[in-house]
C-alpha cells in the first residue's frame, strides 16, 4: 500500500527544484547541448567569413525577429501566469493563460512563414551561401521546437480544461512549462547572434 504524498504546512506538495519531471530536464539539457554546438559552429564559421556574414545579416528582417522575440517572451510570461493560477486552484484561469501562450507560438510561426516566404521568393535557399545555410538551418530547427512546445502545451491545456491539475498536483504543467521556457531561452540567444551581432 502506497503512502499519501507528503504535504507542507499549507497542505501543498513541497516545492521541487528543478520544477517538472526529471526526464524533461534531461531532454532539455540534450536539446541545449545540440543548440550550443550549432551556435559554436555558426560563431566559428562567421569568424572565417566575417565580411560575408556581416553583409548577409543586413538582408534579414530584424523587425520580424524582434516581433518574434516579444511573442516568445510573452508566451513564457503567459505560461508563468498559468502556473501561478493553478497554484491558487484557478484551473480555468490557468487554461486561459496556456491558450494565450499557444497563440503566441502560432504568431511566431506566422511571422516566420512570411519571413521565409520573402527569402524563398527571392531565390534564397540553403545553398545560397554559408550564412543562409546557417540562418535557415538554425531558425527552422528552432521553429520545430516551437511546434513541439505548442504540442506539449496543447496536451497540458486539454488536461487543465478537464480539471486535471490543482494546487496540490500540477507537476505535469510545470514539466510542459519548463520545455516552453527552454524554447524561449534558445530564441533569446539565437536572435541577437544571427540577426544583430556584427
């Protein structure tokens, strides 16, 4: 017979750090390692082709990149609000914040769609030059993580709508939130590295 979970003086589960499931943190560390290798390869190649990279960076739409940065930061804020709401047992409010976070992900992908569309219409692709090989590879790899993050949030949202989380049990929501914050963190590094730093 299993014993009931240990609760603190307020009747809540004690805080666990890092939040969420240990498996997601192993996955996050693996993902961050992959991005670190790609970022290091970009930086090393840029040093060898500085003039080309500086020239090509000026052809990027930094406004689109900034809009996407604001969207993902807003998405992370929404996820944090969802966690804060569920800790007060406000399950419906929490689900609304999760939905808002997913909508920021949709906005991010829409902006990237038009950004890629403009480049492809101009005849730019992976073979154009070294800069665009990195730009397209890095940003598309990140966009795939945005899609995965949205899928994770969708399942968390569905469970929240069904009342599957509470102030006493929201471990799964923290797991999904941790992954979404990782996606945001990677973009915060990727955006200045590829779009701005010269």
